[in-house]
C-alpha cells in the first residue's frame, strides 16, 4: 500500500548491541526534512533472532532495513539475491524489499566512495588501505569498481590482506598488493590516498596506534579514517601536522546512510541535514 501519515513506510536496523547506532538519527532527519512518509526503527536483534526479525519485517511490509554487527554475513542466506558489489565484499549492510524479494547491498564502501568524491575522484588514483576487515574490504572493492589505479592492502594478519587483494585483482582492473603490518608501516611514495580502515582509534584510551612512519605521510596526500567517533582521531591530526589533507569517518557514515535512503525510496537526501543529525547523536553518546 502507498504510505500515508497514519501508515508510513517502515525501515530500520537489526544489530546487537544497537544502542549507539546513529544511522537511525540521520535517516529520520532526512525523512523529516524531505517530508517523507517513512520511519526508521533501530532494533536490538540478538544473533539467534535474525531470521525471525527478517520474516517479521516481511510480514509488516518494511521497504528495507540495515544490518550491523553481528548480522552482516549471516543475513545472506535469508536473501533472494545480492547486488554485484555485495557479492564481492561478502557482506550485506542494507536490504531492499521489492516485488521480486529481498536484495542485499553493501553501502559502507559506496558511502566511502561518495564521501571521497566530494574531495577527489578515485579514478586513476593510488591507494593504501590499512586493515583488511569488513570495512577495509568494502572500501577496497568499491574504490576498485570506481576505477582506482592501485590499492596496497596492509594488515597485521597478512592472510586477510592477501584475500582482499585477490578479490580486487580477480574481479576488477585495479592493481592490488598485500603487505604485512609489522611495526611502523612506510607508506609508498606514490600513494595519493591513505585510509585507516582498522578499528584502531575507536577507543582512544586503549593505547593502540595506527603505526605508520610519520615521514611517509606527505603534503598532497589525502588521509582518511573510518572511525566516526571521535571524528578527529590522532591518526588524522598527525597527518595534518605533516601537511596532508584529511577526511574523517563521519563522511563515510553519512554517505552510507544517504545511499540507504536512496535505495529504499529513490530520493537522494540532503547530506548536510544528515551530517547535523549525526553530530547531535555523537554529542549525545559522548556526553
Ligand atoms: P573488523 O573486525 O572486520 O576488522 C578490524 C580490522 O582492524 C582488521 O584489519 C584488524 O586486523 C585491524 N586491527 C584491529 N586492531 C588492531 C591493532 N591493534 N593493530 C593492527 N590492526 C588492528 O572490523 P570492521 O572492518 O567491521 O570495522 C573497522 C572499523 O570501521 C570499526 O571501528 C568500525 O566502527 C568502522 N566502520 C566505520 C564505518 C563508517 O561508515 N564510518 C562503516 C563500517 C565500519 P587483523 O585482521 O590483523 O585482526
């Protein structure tokens, strides 16, 4: 049925824990700003309850939903098909419900690329990506699909970096190499964009650092971080001290939420409104 004020279109998120997830605040701000008859409900769904939650969303006619930890891979067998990039990434964070069933997308890497495009066109650029977990894999696949010239994947556990580099090499025309991360990593001089896609910096007090040889970060590089909170990580501050430009993790988060809204409703929402809602949500969780 067409949404009405008394029966809005329904979207939301399934994750656990869910309490600090700011995507709902951004999406609801976009819905309100554009006068859309839609709502977003942030749900704490424990691991064993995902299938029931997905069926429930279907029964209630939800138009789509997000998945976050721990459901990004376990949701896949519950879907009817995957978008090509979600297939390569092997994880789904956004599901669209249509007449032909449930389609799984991965909007994390797409959010990163849309944020990046506000600063540089990834086409033809040389990247170094630190990390080889879910966020790194999504970023590597999407920058490659966006035409990056090369990506060097650097990870403490070399096997995971090799796997990401293999996927990029086998499925895109981007050159990809894996490097082990032991001690401080010296970024290749030809690198134009450096991305911290590890979880280091998420908990500033835990003492771990993004170990990079400081002199290898140079003016003219764009240095990015996936950590949205706190947004100004020590990795980014140190990069600015070296003269580099920086892009913080809020941009990726805002843009993945904007891509979700576009996939569900067809509307390309106002990023500034969503960014303001994210900042307010971060202030709330930090205070
Ligand atoms: P994963 O657990 O899948 O991967 C974590 C990565 O960090 C691995 O590469 C891991 O290396 C590395 N790592 C963790 N601790 C250390 C350390 N002490 N030294 C060196 N490497 C380390 O996590 P995700 O990829 O899902 O998430 C990573 C971060 O990205 C999280 O902080 C998450 O909040 C953020 N994120 C941000 C998004 C945004 O929109 N801004 C979207 C999605 C995620 P190893 O393989 O060796 O263990």
